């Protein structure tokens, strides 16, 4: 029970930090809505008739998955701030599992990402993106899986960084290429071979494809892989990310 209490306490702390950070709230909600509202509608009006799919819906599902995944991954990086303020050392001397600390952080950032999920769904309804109650219910567990998956990736990257300055330099380099390699705004079925290899390496690709598996279930064959394949890939990568990332982060704390 102490492990569960520790996980919930750390998660609660992250949620409270979000509610007190107005600048982050504004930025977290503004950028996804701009991408969908401006880019999605302009692509659909300009190229939708030639692609055979509704590009507004395509961009919507991509941005929805990307926002949840990236929000959790970036949120985990706040452990670097905790390290610089010596809060992480206080956590690590407590008699709880190191994995409980990491899971608590990932759960907290997943809770932080969930209001964004609700806001983007509401904005999609305003723009005319079609939903059924069954589809919305099905999207919720997909969003949770994507959030936890993104958090595990954040832990992996975090384990290789020493401070927030490095994070600010490295994370854009890690994240921005995945926007295009993951197919958020553009179909990626016919990429050149070298980009196809990079695309298959990009973790965000499977988060986006999982979201489209759920949204387009029974409809157009927009997703690249089917749902079981994406879940299997995400499951394997999650285990690798969380084990390697946690081990690296704990080792860095011990070497301080």
C-alpha cells in the first residue's frame, strides 16, 4: 500500500502543479487547437478532394495522439527540475521502489494530458469531426495507453540528460522530426526507403497509428498497422523505455 500511496502522491503533485501554472495551461491548449483549426481545415480545403480521405479528420487524429504523447514525455522532464532543486534526492532516499517514483511521475503527467484530450475532442466536435458515443469511449483507453507510452519515452530521454539546459536543447531535436515521420499531418505509406526506416524508428508513429486504429475502426484503411500490431510494438517499446530509462536515471542520481 505504501507503494500505491507514493505513486498517487507524486501524481497528485504534478496535477496540482499544472493547475497553478497558467502559462503552461494556455500553451498546452492553444497549440493543438491552432494545428487542427488552421492546418487541418486548410489542408482539407486545398487537397482533401485529391487524397480520397478527409484531411481535417486525418490531422485531428494525428494532433490528438501527438499532443497526449508529447505532453507526457515533456512533462516527465520536470524530474530534471526536481533534481536541480534536490527534491528528487529527497524522493530517492524514501523507502519506496524507484519504479514507483517513475510510475508516479508518468501517471501524474498522464492526468495532466487528459484535460487536453477532452478539450481537443470538444474542438473537433465544433469543427464537425464526426463522433459517436462508442467511438469517444473507445478513444479514452487509447489516450491513456498513448500517455503512458509517451511518459516512458520521456524517462528514456531523461536518463541521458544532466540538466534542463540540455533538455531544452535536445528535446526539440528529438521531437520535431517525429512530427513528419509519424504522419501527423501527412500520409507516410510511400516514403523514400531511408525516411521509411527513420519513420519506423520514431515512437510517436505508433502512438498516432494507434489513435487512428481506434478512430477509423470499420472505416477507411487509413492506419498503417492494425490495432494488435500497434499494441504489441507499443508494449515492447514501453518495457524497454521504462527499464532502461529508470536504470539510467537512478544511476545518475547515485553518482551525484
